[in-house]
């Protein structure tokens, strides 16, 4: 018997944890940026937070669904999930950057 360090399910677990960390970091970033920009930008920052924070929370929930789909795809003959979730993360990151630029300029 040969000891193996390779675990065929570990990659999906690590990826799911990375998605969870990313989603939580985005959520915290949106909340903190909204709080920081609330005074100089006023209601626009609050509206930003109210619109983008739920999207960041949705990324967290969608990451769990992506894990389940990836797990099923790896154990059956199906394709892996598409790139919609990474695109959503990129969108939230760009919106967060736009808020910070508005804060810096304003």
C-alpha cells in the first residue's frame, strides 16, 4: 500500500473555502467603504451600500451552490460550472473601486 498525499476531493474543498473568503472580504469591504464614504458622499454612498452589499452576500450563497455543482460534476460526467460567478466578483470589485475613487475625488 502506498501513502498518497493527493486527495481527489481536496481541490474542490480548497476552492470553496477560497470563494467563501473572497465573498466575505467583498462584503466587509463594501460595508466598510460605504461607512467611510457616507459622510463625504452622503446618500449616494448609502444607496451604493444598500445595492451592492446584497450582491456580495449573494456571491457567498452562490459560492456554496458552485461547490455543490463542482462536486457533482467531478464525480459524474458533466461539465464544471461556468464563469458567471467570477464575473460577478469582478463587477462588485469594480463597483467598490468606483466608490473609492468617488470618495478620493470628492
